[in-house]
């Protein structure tokens, strides 16, 4: 291989690294959900779901009204989600830790996104994060996870929806 080819390959490798970022491999992180004053006194379930690329479109576009209706098949799939429940007697801050075994299940399943869905009394369905009852967090997004935040994400649950509170790191 000539020096010119080696230099070209090296420059292309650097270009790819700088434009796509150098995210570590997918790994578990802590997800903290804080119940806002506006829902205290109510019972609200939040499902956390690790979703792989093959199921991403389904979860992104699935009706949240249908999901929370009694007997819904997606809602009733066992092992797909883990649940956080806020009720009048529960703590206002709850977390899914990075040590929770559900992460092993999700990562073996090939999950690349974490979906949080809440049974809030909102009736207008929208796709993706446009539906206030759904928040999609890329598992491999370096903009959420830097050394300062300790690889964790914080969300606030209000009567109006789920809001991501973790600030984004600058785009690389």
C-alpha cells in the first residue's frame, strides 16, 4: 500500500470519527423519574421499554390511548417493559438503576432506544415525542451521557406529559 493510500485511509477514519462521534458501546444508565406536584394524589404508571430497530416504528407510532386501554396486546406483553408506579403513597422520585437486570434483557434484544410511556389522561394521539405521554431516549446518544452527568437521565412527569430534564451535551 502506498503512503498516499495509507494517508487517505487515516484521514477518512478521522473524518468518520469526528462526524459520527465516539460513543461508547450501548450500556445501561440510570433513569430517574420525578413526579411533579401536578400529579401528586393521582395514580400514574410509567412503563420503560427497551426497543430495537425492528420494533421502533411500531412503538413510535402506536396510539398511547390504545396502549393504555384495557386488554391491549402490546401493553400486556410480558417481559417487554418494567414499570414505575406513582400513587398517593409512593415517593415522588423513582429510578431504574443501571444495575437493574432488565437492561441485560433489553441489550440482548438489541434495544437502541428507551421508550417511557405514561398513562396520563391526555386523549390526543401523536407519533413519537409529539405525544406528551411518550418520551424516546436513544440509548447510544452521547449527547445525553457524559462524564459530568454520570451516565444518567432525569425526566419530570407532569399532568401535561413527560419532559426530559437532562441537558444535552454539545453536538460532536
